[in-house]
C-alpha cells in the first residue's frame, strides 16, 4: 500500500498528540515533583528551576522507604506463592487423573466470579480474631491462591504435546521431574507473564491493605501515599508527586519489560 | 480390564488432591467461608462489633431499597459503570486502531499507550486530584485561559462524578488498549486487501471488517471493564470520599463506609450480596457467550 | 596318629590326599565352568526371549462405548521390523499405546519376554519411542535432548557422554550436538528423536508415523536409514504408518488393521500376492487392484454378461470377485475385453489408464511404456488370469495366482 508522506505525517502527529494528552497527568506530576514549593504555590506547572529536593525528602522525611520495602516483601511473597500454588493446582488438573477433578475445577473457577469486595467483612473479622492485623500475613494470605493464575497455567500446560508426557513416562520421570524438566521449561513464558502480572496486581492492591492495617508496621506504599496525601493536603504537592513517581517506577519497569508477554499471555489465559 | 485403570489412578488420586490442597485451604478460608458468611450476615441484625444478634430475613434488603442514600449510591453506580465502560471502550479502540498502523517508531507509542496499565489507583487518583485542584490545577488553568467560569470539580454534585469517571477511564485505558490492539493485529491482512480491491472507504472497512473481526474481544473487554467498574473503590476514597452528599458514593465505597465507619455490618453485607449477584451475572453472561462463540475464538 | 613314625603310611596318605584334592579341584572347576556356561546361555536366552512381544486378545473401548480394538492377537519376534498399517482411525496408535502402557486396556494381555506387563507402567517395559512430532524439548540442545532419559535416571556423566557420542555417530549428527531443535530441519529433528530412542539401550523401539511430517524425498532417505540402523543393531521395531509404500519397503512383518480388527498379518509379499481379503488386496498396490464382479459358469468367468474369461479353476458356479492388479493386464489388439478410455496418466516411465467396460465398471491398467491415446479411444486388453486373485462375494480369498490359471 502506498501512503503519501502528508498522510503519514498527519497520522504521526495524531499519535503524538494522543500520547501527550494521555500522559499529561504523568508529565504534570513529574514536573511538580521537580519544582520547589514556591513555584507550585505560584501556580506554575513547570519548575522555575529543576530541583531534586522533593525526592530527597521522600526518602529522608517520610516513611516511604519503609512502605516501599513492605510492598516489596508482600508483592514478592504473594507472587511466589501464587506462582507455586497455581502451578501445583494446574499440574493436578492437566496431568493427573482423579475422582471429582471436574467438580474441583468448577469450584476453582467459581471463585473468579465472587468479588473480593463482598468478602472483606468476614475476612477482616478472621484476621482480627487470629490476631493477624498489621502483619504481612494479613495482607498476603488471602491472595496466595489464584484461580486466574491456575486457569492461565492450566491453559498453557495443555499446550504441551502429549508425546512429551509419553516420553517422560517411558523414561520413568517422576511427577516432580516431569514438572521441573518438561512442564516448567516448556511453559516458561506463561509462568513469567503470570509472575509479572501477579507482582503488578499485588503492588497496586488498595482496599485490602487499607483495611488490614491500622498502623505503619507493615503498611504498603499505596496506603502510605494515601496517608501522605491526607497529611500534606495541598500544601506540599511537590513531595506527594515525588513519592508517587517513586512508587510507580517498579510497576512501569514491569510493564516495559513484560509488554510483549502481557499481550500474548493475558489474552491467551483469559479469552481462550 | 478395570484393574488397569484402577492401578493407574490409585496413586494419582492422592497426589492430585495433595497438589490442590494448599489452594483449597486458602480459597476455603478466604473466599468460600467469607462469601457464605456475608450471605449469612446479610440476613442478620448485627451489633456494633459486627456480631449477629438475630435473624431478620430480607429486612436488610428491604431497608436498603427504601433508603435514599442507598438508592442514590446504586443509581450513581449504574451511571458510573455505564459511562466509564463506554468511554474506556471507545477511546481504547481508537487508540488501538491508530497504534495498529505501520509507522516508524510505532512500538514506542504502543508502550506509551499501555503504560497507564501499571499505574495504581492511588497514583492515578492523586495525579488527577491535582488536575482537578480548583486553585492551581490543570483544568482551572484551562478554564481561566478560555475565560470560562471556574468549576469546583470535586465538590460539585455533578462534576464530582465526572471527575471520578475521568480518572477511572484514564486508569483502565492501558489494559483495554493492549487487549484490543492484540485483536486488531490478529485480523488477517488479506481481508483488507480484498476490501481495497473493492474500493471500500475507511468507515466501511471499520464496519465490515475491523469491528466484526474483533467483536469477541470487544465483548470480553466490555465485561471485564464493567466488572472492574462495579468494584471501584480507591478513586472515590482519594478524590471525594463519597461526597458531596453521597453523590459519588459508589457501591463498594458504601459497603466500606457501612462496615468500617458506620459499623452497620448487616446493611453492608446486604449490599455485598447485591454486588456479588451483579458480578456473577456478568461473569456468567461472559462464560455463556464465550462458549457459544467458541469457534470464533479458536480462529484468533 | 595314623602316620606317626611310619613314613610310608604317611606318604601313602599324602598321595591319596593329593589325588583326592586334585580330582576335587577338577570337579569343582568343571562344575563351576558348567554353571557359568549354563548361566550365560540362560542369560543369553533370556535376552533373546526378552524381545519377543505377544499381544493376546487385546480389547479397548473408550468411554463413549466405541470399540476401538477388538481381539488383537500377534507375536512380534526378536529383531523384527514389525509394521502396523491401516487407514486413519483404524487403531494403530491405540495398539502402540497399549504396548507402551500409556493407556489401560479393557481386556487381554501384553506379554514381553513371556512376562505379563499389562499392569506395568511404561518405564518398566524396557522400550523406547520415536514420535511423529519428534517430542523434542525446545529449550534443550540436541545433546541434552538425546540424554534426556539418561539424565533423568541419573546415569553417570561419563557414561552419558560416551553413549551420546556413539549414538550421534550412528545418526550422523556430530556437528549439530550443541544446536537447539528449532535450528534443525525436520529430518535432523527426527534423527535426534531416533538417537534419543537408541541411547536408552532398550531393545524395542516403538515408532508412530515418524516420517509423516517430512517431504517425500527425505522420507525415502530416512526409510533406508531407519531400516539399516535396525538391522545393524538387531533391535525390534514396531512401526506405525498409514503409508502402504513404507509398509511394503520396510517391514519384515506387516499387520493390516481395519476399524480395530486385524485383516491380515504377513510379510509384504504375502500380503501383496495372497491378500486374505479384498480389503488387504485393495490396500496395497498403486494404482489399486481391480476388483471385478464376475459370474462362474461353464469353466469361465463372465464379466458384465459381455466378456468371457476361460479358467481351469475348480469351483462351483456362482458369483465371485476377481482381483486383477493393474500391472497384470496387457493391452492387445484382439484382447478379450474392451472399453472406452476415460482417464490417462502419463508417468514418463509408464502409463496408468482407466477403461470403462460398461455397467459402471472401470478397469485400471498399468503399462510400462508410453501410450499415445486420447480419451474416448477404444482399448482392448487381456487379463493375465494366472496372476489373478479370486475372492468370495463377501471378499474372502479363495485362490491365488496359479490356481486360477487359465487358458484364454
Ligand atoms: N481418547 C479417546 N477417546 C475416545 N476415542 C478415541 C480416543 N483416542 C482415540 N480414539 C478413537 O480411537 C480410534 C482409533 O484411534 P487411533 O489413534 O488408534 O487411530 P490411528 O490408526 O492411529 O489413526 P491415525 O492414522 O489418524 O493416527 C479412532 O476412531 C479415534 O477416534
Ligand atoms: Mg495414530
């Protein structure tokens, strides 16, 4: 197809404008995070002069470092837990034969249509009664099992050729050997996709960490930001924006790294 | 022989259940049990600690439907869900179409377009909080520039919902865009080549090829966005706290308020049950349509 | 006490002792030697026996009630290249899976070396397998793929290495050993898969349509290679194919399957020359055999109430099916049969034609010269009746070749 240069230029311009509009809030945020308080108070959207004081303050005069660390621990361990439990469950569903397998799978699937928001009241009571409020366990435990992850792993395990299973049977591989030497290497891409996705979701969790914490002991970065905002209303936009930017860096990294996985993995896991 | 199959399955049964056990323990304690408990609590009169006092049948529900605040929040939720889903879909689709062109550097745009996917609800809300700020925010600057009267977005009953919708759409665009882009790129190019031979216009191509070919994905994105919209919480919490005067009191925020601020657990549980029913309904519609259209998906 | 002070008696005793000990030693040696010989020969015999596979009354039904295998019986001898052939869905893979132990069977026994292995898992049956789609791990190199099973069984590294080199040499893949399967051609991939089967030292190798993904030329090459390897190593191969050429050219024994039943077992030439029924007759040969409905009356076959072929075969009068291979028909100007040319296929080194002899019956003819004919021409020809096959109306073989021989 021949497209004229004018047309091409026009399309490119549209794309650039779209991008600018879409990312405008982010640009404003970054710009404010680099501005001084006076510059912001005067209503300037661009910094009078670039300064990194706000970033320094985020790490020195707020609890953000602590909150980031908490978020890392929780997101990381929930991710590991979800990946392991999903692989285990999917392995059972795909490679093992046992009674009531189908029923078990339907039960698993049914959890995907039960909104977590409708379960927070009893879950809060459970955590309170177990004396777990304000612990990592309180925030992470409810999410260790993932129906979505199990479903996604199951779909990708099903792509493994039967011949590889048969080969492994002939060679006498144990289930553990088959899982680690065949299944996991073969579905590496899906596993990585799910792991990245899981980390992202855990990092951005909001409602439950808000409910499950009443002090700063294990508070996550999202709730930390919420706190920061209510403490420093309007007065210190630069600091808040700097904190936001810091909190979003890990997730943006994941998005950039995993973009090609996400498009494939998520549509495969969900749609098919 | 029967024996053969028994022999084959005997040792797998134990292993199978063993592998499922950890997941089932977690799901049992943190999904199935609380779900049943919520249904149970929705039929109970509860004390300030959330303990059930006595069975009152559907009283909590009938109270809800006669309560002004709930009816407001329910109506507002429906309006919110409708507009945020519609806008997300239309904008994401336009973005996906423009990002599916073959232009130098398109990969950069694709990454940019999908980047809001990684932005948390807190970050999005705080960014937009500034945008809506009546003194120094972006929009107030634009209004001043256009010589229009100032709007106090977050404390105006109508505009506050618009603000929440805007923030939500912005947040959801990345995910919807990425999925739709995948679907558009999967359309076989020869379909367009045939259309070009027939001299079809841009609009014709869109109506006859692009949209029909991506309709299963459009449907999927719609349902997922819809379900997410029903579960909206963070934007409300940060931007408006449900105000002004319950005008942005979306369902989940109402549940949260009733349960953890007003300590009226029975009422909160009843609303949770309503939320559950709505979400189950949409999920089942999606399952049903997916299975019916199975053949279409297989071609993707 | 006995020899005390008496040297001679001591001496005699010593002599006796020496004699007894020597003969004892000899006896022990003889016994030992015989034991060793007997044991080795037993062991040898055991290895010999081990490779025999017997299928006794195998039956397989799937959950939907469809009977996929009905009463399969066969003996596969040591060192045989044994072929299972049949149309798609005839149950070839099912038999192979039953032998390997991938699927439970509903009835019958699988015996390997006179040992009932029906209940044993695949790994205890001492066999290996080559798959249609190669079943290679994409993330492993050729070498790693080949020692996949050895590594899983924690075989010593140096033994792995040595076996690997031996087998790489056998399949000519030395220079590819560090490549990933994704960078190999189909033929090379299948050789990797073959090497992996060979490296395990299993004496029985099962192959399920290993060449069907390769193009025609490569297939012919690989056929030769596999056959040569099998003979060189003396292993037993059970080979599934739906390709009659493969069955004819590779097999020592061929089992022809149809809808889960055995139609015939025999050597390729037996199947070709004396097919048990019309199904087998039709299965082999290209173009396929002509199966003509004929009536036996007054010592001759009548075809279409129009043509008559004399015969000396001694059978009752009545309806029969006469099987004539296309190459056993000769075109001749005054042939006993004639018809209109409906189809012509010049092959260069010969020609295949089809002649309509009326009443909706066609005859395929294969000649080894180039013919200058156009559609619609009348062709007359003779059937070499002494090479024809005679079947009952239900399709069972009555007579082969010479016994039908006749005067025309
Ligand atoms: N898991 C199964 N459940 C039900 N029926 C099955 C199953 N596997 C195979 N069959 C049926 O068993 C029959 C024999 O299958 P089999 O795979 O043995 O055929 P095949 O001779 O190997 O064919 P092909 O040449 O296509 O590989 C087929 O009719 C098939 O539909
Ligand atoms: Mg098969």
